[in-house]
C-alpha cells in the first residue's frame, strides 16, 4: 500500500461523532473527549444523516482532517459530506475512529479497532489515496448521488437491511442482520440485472466491492483493489436456502465464497435494474431503490492510514 507522510501534527482536525451512541466502544471513546477537545474540534450529530452536512461544514471551515468516529454508516456520511463541498476531495482527508459493530472499512485499511492506536494513526497523519465510487439514482438521471468507500449491494442483503429494526440491532448486534436475512430469504427473490459494457448478468443478489471485505473480514471480493478504478461485481444467479447452505460453511471456515455459486467480473461502470421494486445499500446502509448507475468520482479520496 503506497503511503505518503502527511503534515506534521497538529493539523486542523475535526471529529464528528454521535454523543448518544451505545456500546462499549462508544463509552470508552467518550472517556477521551477531553483529550480530543485539546487537539481537535468536536462536532456532535443528533441523528442519522447529520454527519454529512457537518463534514461539509468542516471542509468549508478549513479543517484538513475530518474524522468519522463511528461505524461504516458514519464513515459513509462523512465521505459524502467531504465530496459534497467544492474541491473537498482536494482540501480534506478522511480519518476513521472505528466505533461501530463491524467496521469493515477500517479493517480493509488495517486501522486498529481500539481508540488509542486508532487515534495515534490520525496523529501521525500518513495518508493514501483511494478510488471513490458513486451511485446515481432517482426518477431523473442523476437526481440523487451517493458515494461509498467499501461496497454496495442490491437484492437480498439490501432487503435484510431494510427489514432490520434499530432496537433489535442495538440489542442483538450483527445477529439482527442474520435474522433479517432469513426473513428476506423467505420472500420472493428479486431479479436484478447487472449490465456493463455490453455484458449483463441476472440474479437475486448483486454485490459490488471497491475493497476486498464484506460483513467484517470476509473476502467476498478477493480481486478488488481500492486503487484500480474498477468495482468487483459478484452476482448470485440463484439465491435460496440451497445457496445459503452451500455458502455458509465455506464463508465461516475459509472466510470466502464458494466460486461455484457466483458469477464475477470487474468494471469501471455498471447499471443495476429490476422489473419489481428492489432496494440497494451502500456501505451497509439502505440508500434507495433500483434502477441505479454506478461509477467513480474523477478525484480520489484521501484517507489517513497506518
């Protein structure tokens, strides 16, 4: 991973976090607020969606590092806020303090899961540049734009996210998604077509990887590279109980998918469509419904890394 030494500490740093977040990581994080306040500005969210405008505000205020203190959803909001601001991708770097349940993006970059080591990464200020995928969707072409850093999906996984209820997630953690996935599996499967450069594949679940990992440290996208300008597309032609039984042992044991159940290809742009309403997600958060077009921002995202 090519790295460049960033500016010497201190740089203008803004930390965005949810003060009401639950869990051991969030509680330990709050014990360090005085320390953080001595070297950075703290911006507090009040609910889902708040981190995006706060990140854009931080860029406009001249902060050089904007830190997402939370899970993958918070990271996604902060990235979108940085990119929303004119020249934001040139002016600011993303920092990550992983406080979520899974923290897939932090795992992808090797960012420590504990506060102390993760904050030291930000203090050292070493950076790298990665591709920044984007998706456009809505009634009119380009009506809504959402960026993502790690992955996206349409079909079964997005439907499971749609079915998860917040109180259940806070009580059960990742198991809430498993139960919601089983509920989604009992429904009639979506038929999603992934089309790219004259090629199309149809299935009940389509996953797109900018990085290698999905759902933790599972290498669902083994050939993905954060810097090659391509998404790895993984299509499940059939998604049913039999597919689940074939995938489960291999995924849990080898932390990968059995290749016999998926069709893979890589592309720099992609269109997803479905004859019936089908949700899609980005970085683990429900984003909208198909059709949608995927591509890349012309400028990379700068990220503070180990």
